[in-house]
């Protein structure tokens, strides 16, 4: 049976992304954060249709571009698969 991309939705749509600087500033200004061993999450509640994600990985923390991009892909994938219950939340 050939693979049919329409059967599985792996697309990370534009509606689920923080796209401009104003969105990022609003989340950072809310000062609501949680720090773990490897990640620090910032969140902001907003009125909207779905949760959105923005990813920031500092070159100072992770100098290798390959590692930074892998980290971003991993974060997006986890968000994409787990964000069903996160309505009206922006996360960085």
C-alpha cells in the first residue's frame, strides 16, 4: 500500500506559530515562566482560536547550528502532538 500524506497530518501550520516580534514581546512581557534542566518555557494567555509556539535557541548556549535546528524540530514536534488541550496559550 503506497503512503498517502493526506491520511496523516504532520503539518505545523502558520496558525500555530508565533510569527512577528510583537507576539514574542507580548509573551516575554507577561513574565510567566517555568524553568527546567534543559528548557525554559514562557507562556501568555490570549484570546484566540488555538495555541501557538515560538522557539528561541541562543547561539551562546548551543553553538552548533545543526544542534540548534534539531532542538527546534524536536520542540515543534512535541508541541504539535501535545497542544490539543492548550487553547488560547502562546508558548516560547
